[in-house]
C-alpha cells in the first residue's frame, strides 16, 4: 500500500522500541503529561527539548511540529546517518487521556528520507517532503480525517502547476498562501525562499520574498527553511550569508506595509551560537516558543591529542545525547517583538 522499505520499518521499530498505548509503557518510561510533553518552558537562552525522549543520540532532522491543539507532536530523526541507505523517518507522539504516548513511526513515511515540514494553522493539513536515493525530493500533503491522518498526496504546486520543480519546507499561512524553499531564477544556484499565493482556490506562480531574505550568496542552499507567522507578519529562516555566528544562522524578516520584506535580522548570539549552526526553525502553535535544531560538537580537531581521551571515553561521548549530531532546542519567542524595528509598526 505504501512504499516504506522493509529496512526503514526494521530500523525504526528497533529505534523507538515502543507501543503507542500508554497502558503498556514500561516502568522505566517517564509519564509525560501537560503541554509540550510537560517540559519546563525555556527562557531567552535555548534549552534541549525533551532530552532522552525527543532530543536523543540520533540526529534530529527537523524542529518540533505540534498540531494547533498541542496534542500531537511530529519530528524527523536520522537513524542511519552516514550509511547507505540514509534513513530518516518522521516520528509521532500524541496525548491519550492526558498522557503522551511513546514515540512511534508516523503512518505516512514513504521512502528512506522523510522530513516533516509543518501543519496548517487550522490543523487540517500536514506537510512533509520525502526522497528516495538520489531522486529529487517531493512535497506531500496529508489531510486530517476523523480517524487520524489520511494517505499522502503530492502537493499540486510541484506536480501540475510547476512540473519538474523541487520544493520543500512548506509552511501554510492562515490565508492559504504557501511559504517554502523552491526554485528561484534570481539566485546563483536557482534555489531560494518563495511564496505562492492562494487565490480563488489555486496556487499562483512562485514569487521571491525579495533580496533582504534571498541574499545572493553562491551556495547550494544559501537561504532556506522558512517558518511563517500564521498572519504573515514575519518569517524566520535559515541563511548561510556572511556575518553570522555559525555555518548557518537563523534570521527574521518582518513584512512591510507595502507587502515587501524588511531587512534580515540575525536572531543573535544566544540562539545562533548553539554549536556550529542552527537550522529548521518551527514556531509553537501558540507562538510562545521557537524550536530549532542546533549542533554542538563534543570536541574539536585537537582534543583527542591534547586531552588524551581513552577509547571508553570516546564511546561514552558517541552514545550520549551531546555527541555532535543535531538536537532540538526551544527558546522563548519574546525576541520577535524585541527585534522588530520601530518603523515597522
């Protein structure tokens, strides 16, 4: 029925090793209740989100994506990184009788690469993209049904209206407009952050968010992964432009009165110094928090020589949460108002 490879299922089941029924949780499984898995909310300094449950020894490959009611959580994890095939799956948790279930495979994983993007503001559509081997990624939509989530269908935007185009990181605004990473002729590598307006039931031609967002840096992915405010007041995105704190930083741009996008403002050292780069931003449904992936290397190139690690110590680092793979962090989103230029009121 679906094209999920047997290897994906075997490895993913081994990874999560769980059952979705809370009654069958083992004694060493923490009982998670309340908003955001019952985690203590962060301040203006990013903190690991749900360490050992969501942020773990594997490479978290997306931000945390919650449904608008806050009762379901999705995220992507690479469980076979650095090997062939490269396997990335979407995981899922939900509240049942007020208690969060253990992580399990989301029902719509399609291939060896599955990256969760977003959920529409009304909670009716979920967006993700997938790829098989060296094939281009494809964006998919999953509709919410009375019985859960339905079958994936290809996003019309990159199948019929724009055949052959590759899009990902799809985010829907309350208006129905889509913000995404997609083809952009004005960029050196032909790839940037674009919008497709939803007019009279149809998606319109891609349009760039302008030079402030799409800084013309000659990189395969110079500006990508936009997350948009539901009312399109601002967009937070990833950029590899010069002048950042890491390999790639998070920036925010505010929509102007004339519908253009203002200067890209770096989110600052508290957020963009979590390791050597920050990626895949995701706003919480209530707008209070920003989730993103940060990378902290456990040691640098000279540490093995200078600190004289033992083999046992290296294995311990490799098997720890802070082993250098990406982890999901969250931070208070009060920076959104603090960074807003006064002339943008």
